[in-house]
């Protein structure tokens, strides 16, 4: 939909400045008299009258009678008069009227002249429409000096995606730094964050399978999913380190930590998934708006639940097997059990 008619029959008035100046007229006075005759002088020469009794002010405008200008001859006969002259002259004496085509209205955006093309999708995905519009723009040969900008809902969608992408990146960096301070290692946080890529893969699979679009709510679900899967991964890494410090060999520590921490991970993940199923199925009132969020969390947590218990322990073993050599570390003096005392009986 193009709201501006760009081919409306119009007429251009070319003012002969030399002839007009000889008659004592300026171009501004010519334009002012034409506007007053066709519309009114409300915009070019506003005037107000104040009622002395009530104090109310009223706008006064000057305009020709509506039926006074009907033909081209009437337009050419509009009288023009300068403030410094007493005699008037006709419009066609100082101007040349040229037929042309022009838009019915001239819109501007950020001081630039624009022509708006409105697109109203009905039951279609906004992202798909935006991609199709971008393809048309790329194939269109634009005249020199013409630029095409997509605004409206598409612009808001792109800005929201960029903001959420930046927010997710900053959240992961902040989590990494906090884990570095907690574990006093730059390697363990990287092992913990290995649970995030399987979760993102699960989100993509779930949204694709359910026909859900990637929108603001689904992006919020990705951020929430990342927090859940990272907490599950922390349980495995932290407990494995504790077992190794107690003297258990690396391979046995990794296997034992995976078995022991599987139960709390299952309880946390299944409680989250089961609690979000009604929202994902749009069973509750108003759950349609939050269904993408629930589906993103369910898909991400489900995939991460299956893969984290394998990826994180395997990565931990591959990284630390060369450092520890698979041997039992020596217990520290503080934790070394005391030797039994020998009793002598005489």
C-alpha cells in the first residue's frame, strides 16, 4: 500500500522574477496571494481577534469564495497586489503555468523527503516477510540519490534481536568470570559452559518441530535455559573435583560423579519440563504469549539433560587425564589420617 499518490495531475507556477520585480512584486508575495486564493492565509499570515467581553481569541483567515475559482482561466485571473503598489495585476502576467504530475502529499523523515510503502501481514511470519522484502530491495536498481530503509515492526524486531544477542553474550561472559573466581581456574568454567551449545541446539529443534518462530519470548527462554543447564553442569564438575581431592582416581571420580549427580539433575530438569508443559501446549489462559518461552526452555533443557551427563564428564576426563595421569593424588598433610599409636605393655 502506497498512501501517497505520486502521479497526481498538477500544475507548476514558474514565476518570472524579472517581470514581477518590474511590477513591484516579490516571489513571496506571488505565492502568498495564490495560497490565500486557493486555501487561506491561516498558515502564512495567522491573525487573531480577542473578544473583549469573554477574553477568548479567535483565528481570522482570509479566503476567496469556494466557487470563485473553477477553471484554468479563473486561476490565471487571480489578482496579485504588492504592499507598496496600489494597482494589481493578473497571475498569468508574471507566471507561466506548466502541467505536470506530482505526489498528492510530501512526507519527510529526519528532514529527508520520503515515500512510504506500507506492508500489513495477515497471519504470516514477520521474519519471513522481512527476508522477502530484503530480497526485493537487493534486486531493485535504485536511482542515484535514492535510499531504501525498512522501518516499523521489522526495525523493532532487528533491534530486539541484537539487544538479546548482546545480552546473552554478556550473560555468558559474566557467568564465566564468576565461575573463574569460584573455581580458581580458567579451564573449569569452559567445561561447565559446554552444556550451553547442546541446549541451544535443543531450542532450535523444538522451535522448528513445533512451528514456533524465534521471537522475543523464545529469546528470553534461551537466556533462562542457559542458567538452568549451567547449574546442572556445575554439579558434576564441582563434585568430581571434590572426589579427586579426597584421593579417588580420575576415571573412577568422573564415573562416580556422573552417577551420583544424575539424580538431582533429573529432578531439577524434569520438574522444569513438567511444569512448563501446560504453558507450552497453550492450556492456560493467556499462555499463547508465553508458549514460545516454555517451548524454548523445554527443548534446551531436554537436550542438555541427555547430553550434559555425557559431554561434561568426558571433556573433564580428556582434559585432566594428562595433568593427573589417571593416578591417585597424594593427600595433603591436613587431610592425611593420623597413624595409629603403639601401646607397650610391660
